[in-house]
C-alpha cells in the first residue's frame, strides 16, 4: 500500500513539473512574440504599411539614442533576453545566458556590443563578478538581467559597485527576486531603467519565483 502511494506521489510530481514546463514554454513564446512586435501606422493617406520599431519598442527612439528591450528570466527554466538596436545580445537561443546575473556591456558611443557574461549567484563565487564590475570601462552601457537566483552570493562590495552604475534597487534584491537594469559606468544620477519584483509566495506567478519583468526604452548615446 505504501509503495502504491509512493508511486502516486511520484506521478503527481511528474505531472506538476510537466505542467510548469508547458506554462513556461508559453511564457517564452509570449516574450518572443513581444520582442518581434510590430506597430501598424499609416505612412500616408490610404496606406497601412506596418512600421517596425527597433527591438519591438512601442515607439521609435529620438536621434542620438539606442533602442533597447529586455526581459528577466522565467523561474529557472527560461533565460533572460537583452536586445539593443534590433540586435539580440543575450538569450537562451544564443546559448549565452545562465543562472544568476546576466550582463551585456555596450560601447556608450557606438552601441557596439563589447562583452557578455553571467555569474552564478547561488552556487558560484562572487569574487569573479566583483573583478568583472571593477574592470568595466568609463562610458560603458551596462545591461543586467536576473535568472533564477541573482542574490544569494551578492555581498556589500558587489552591491555597491552595481549601485555606482546607477542602480537604486540592488540593495534590496534578494533570493529568487526578478530584476532588470540598464546603467552605465560613470553615470552621475540614478538610472530610470530598472525594475525589481520580490520573491513572495503569496504573489509569485510561478511556484517559487515571481513573474517575468520587461523594460524598454531609449538610452542616450554618449557624446563626449
């Protein structure tokens, strides 16, 4: 009888895991569709030719700005996505994302991708992450997105370095929170491009993780 009950529990666990995977797969599909979104606007009277904004933004960016759109990871299944100027910089499809904090470094003058990396903040070591942050060049645009757990191994030094890049929320980012942020080395004010949601069993969209976060906007091009 106990063996049969154990088998039932195992079957129930498999079914729950399958349903979660299916749900997250549809979540990824929604994100993909959103990143490829087009806006249909009339180009002239009698014409309805669709106008596509870079990275699927809701509107075009002014001259001298870089268009971006990014999403955090979904639970521990779907990785984050970072798009800049219609170029997908990081995603699960590109196989360059991982658990923890995912980072893309962009030249603030040209918009050219300089480097991508990710740092495991659950089972990894914070020291390489701190070294990476300290070596970021002045004028670099820094794009960060969480996946699974971005905070367990974060210490005060790492949080201070991220705050210096313009983050207002990093001091409160905790275990399995979702967080997306765009800042810069040498920024003089706090960045307007940041979202953070707490891991909360009462409000989580997924079992053990909060909902996916998305932000979009126009980053000013560095002129000096």
